[in-house]
C-alpha cells in the first residue's frame, strides 16, 4: 500500500521530464505517492490596506481639531467617537495605534478645558503615551501642558503565534515569545510569511504576565510548515518544528539525476542520488505532472502501477539460476543443461 509524501522541488530550474522520471522511479521504489504542499492557513480576510478608512479617520481627526479651536467641544467629541469606532473596527491598519494615540491626545485637550477635567485629561494622555511613547513638546502660545512620561512597563509572555511569526505591538516589531509593555489597550498585528494572520486590540492589566493571541495554527505539510527545509551542501536539513509526517526534498544533481531525501517532521534521511533507469523512459508521466511553479510538484501514481513495476524486478538484483530447463532439438536426443 502506498503512502503519501509532500514534494519540495528545491531549484530555480523547471521540473523537466527527465527529473520527473527520476522522481517517478524514486517514488515507486519507496511506494510513495507524491503530492504538492497543502494550502497555507488562510490569512486574515481584511488584510488589505483600507485607504478609504484611513482617509475617513484623518478627516474626522481634522474635524475634531477645527472644532476644538472653534470652542465647539460637542462637534469635536462626536468626530473623535467616529475615529474610535473606525480604528477599533480596523486594527489591521499598520498605523492604527498611532492614530488612536492622536485621538486620545485631542480628547485630553478637550477634557483639560473643562473645570473638572484635569484627571481625565491626564488619564487619556497616559493611554496615548502607552501606545506611542513620549511625544515631543509642541509649540503653543498657551500654558505648557505637563509632560506625561510613558507608564512603567513589564514583561509579557505571548502565546498563540508560531515561533517564526512576526508580532507587531503598537506598530513596532517584537522579537521572540516575550515583550515589554505598559498596562492599557494596545494594537497588535501578527504576520506569517508576510501575510497578516490576526489583528486586534488587547488590554493589558498590571498583574498580567501572559497574554494569548488567537492566531490560527500552521497547517501541517503546507509551505509555512516545511518551506525552511533545504540542502546544506550534500546534507538534507529538515524544517525546524515541522509537523509534516512525510515529505521529500529534491533538486537536480550535477551530472544528471536528482538529489533526494525523505524527511519526517524535523528529521531527514541521508541524501541519495537517483537517476531513472532507461526502461522508465517508456512510462508516460507527462500528462500526470501539472506544470506547477518551480517550488513544488506532485505525481499521482496509481498503486497498481507501483506494485506491478516493483514485482517486475526493476529494482531487484538478479538471482543466480538454480532451475532446470529442457529444450527440443529435433530428432536429436533431449539435452539437459
């Protein structure tokens, strides 16, 4: 019974018919059915850059600034509420954290103008500082606003993203499985292979030491799972932390044939050189090999064909003859040999 293995064709050269024949015979010898890598886990549906949303946010911020200058707090607060709703609905925007900080600063300015708004204004500015850090002091003909230092930070362990995923926290790329953050609300984006997998707003409490992000897991045997597998000179190197149970690395061999190795999860066999036997030239493989990108290739061999070729002795060494044969030579006595 044949087993399935995913094939990675590690070459910029197209998978030519000769290489296909080499792979065909290799898969037959191992009773393998080669497939293309599985589809990656889908990216976030709203991963596209929403320029129209950004335009709406910036227009609302400008309305809030104009209304604040015109001493019209009602219009200003309404515009800022519109900004808040848009940004919370579109955490995938790379600059969402910075735009939210601007929204908080404008709200703080409005609160500071009310008789009892000093504490509310300070709280809003602390939230803004947690998102973007300390701002440069603006030029103003009014009394200087007391500088707000960024709040104290503590280390958080991040769970959910895969080890090679990129976590952007308030617009800044983080490394490893931990980061330093202040308490409060933060914008987070998680990218995998350049694709946005998750985006959202998370709230960090002073006592939090771990934060879980609901990032989709990597699909086993997909490009995300095994793309880092490679050849290091003549040694096959498996993809670290791969979940794929069976995959094959192959590339053209200098002088003809292919270098090939069978891998299981994070372990690979020794590299061998495989070249199709002349008899394999009669096997029709062209129609069974789609012209995929040079990255991956598959061949759907029928199990019966594999067993037929195996039993025909193509891959077996000849055994010494030990049987007896009789031949008829006309009127002469039968000769035994």
